[in-house]
C-alpha cells in the first residue's frame, strides 16, 4: 500500500465523483484521478459542475474557459483532459504522453467485435457489402463512443478489412474454413486495421510527424492490436462458419447477391 500526497487547496465545495465515492479537494487530486482512471474519464466525465469547480473552487478561470472552448468546438473529452493535465504540471510530459497512448489504446479496443462481422459479410456477400458493413459499423458505433477526426479513419480501415475479405474469397485465396478465416482475421487486425489506426493517431495528434514518431505509435499500439487479433480469432473460430451458413440461407431466401 502506498500513500499519494497532494496539495490540499482551500476549496469551499469539494467536487464529488459518485462512481468512485470520493471528494476532490485540489487540482492535484483531480489530476491523479484522471490519470489513473482513463476508462472512467473518457466519456461523460466533464460537465458543467466540473468546469465550475475548476473555475471557482480551484481558481483556474482561464483554464476552465479554454476547456469550455474545446468542448464547444466538438473536441473529445480526453483532449480536454490532456489540456488540464498539461496545465497543472502534476505529471511530466513523458507521463502525459504515456496517458495519451493508454487512452488511444482503449479507444481502439471496441472495434474487435465488429471486425468479425465485417469479415463474414465480405466472404458471404462480396467485397462491396463487406466495405459498407465495416464503414457503417464504425460510424454507428461512434454514436455511442464519440465521433471525431478518427471516425473516417476507422470507417476506411474496417471497411477495407471487409472489402479485402470479399475480394480474396472470390479469387480463391481465402476459404470459408475456420483456419483460413482465423488467419485472415488475425492478419487484418494487425496489418490493416492496427497499422492504419496507429498511423492515423500519429498524424492526428502530433504537430510534427516523422518516421520515428510513426514507429513509436506502431510499437506502442502493437500489444493492443494483438488483443484485437486474438479476440477476432476466437470469434471467427467459434462463430464464423455458423454465421456464414445463416447468411447463405438468407441469400437464397431473399435472392440477395452472391
């Protein structure tokens, strides 16, 4: 067990975080919660009460104003929190960069469940249907997870996974068996979706991009891509063939494209 010492600021109304059951008495305590609970603060964490706490009780009116402007322009909540962490100087630049990488990895986790459906759609219904399924899956999922400049990249990357599955199947390079589907699923998660999203993160969030920067993003995102690939393989191994059979029956029943 360790003890974290934070500056106790003279706040009149401590900010209460209901899900954690704690009161925040200082900017350092708030930084600590943000940094150590990235999943908690990614969505729906910033509200008017938090902004007012920062403005009035923490006496950071200028910072609160900047955070409000970011929210008004449609920035993601984590981008606003990156600003807060940077301005409070509780964590150094290296630690904040690590936090950004962690949040980016968490943002990239949820598509694993969609890629399986996208691959199956591409094999059963063709490359065009596979691309459309992948693109729409990411667009609609981000209604819940949050839209932003990363959405077109996600749509293209996931759509490309479905499109290539359909093309490779039509050319006889991808079979409907478990082993073939799982191999393609793992490779597409690592080399298509993973690479494109890691590169897009470097392009979107770095002011100066170099090959070294892109390499760093690819390396830091590789463990998450491996988890994505493993989830895809497990799903395709268990449900790939049954889903293809169901789609085949639907094609015959409704006269859909081959």
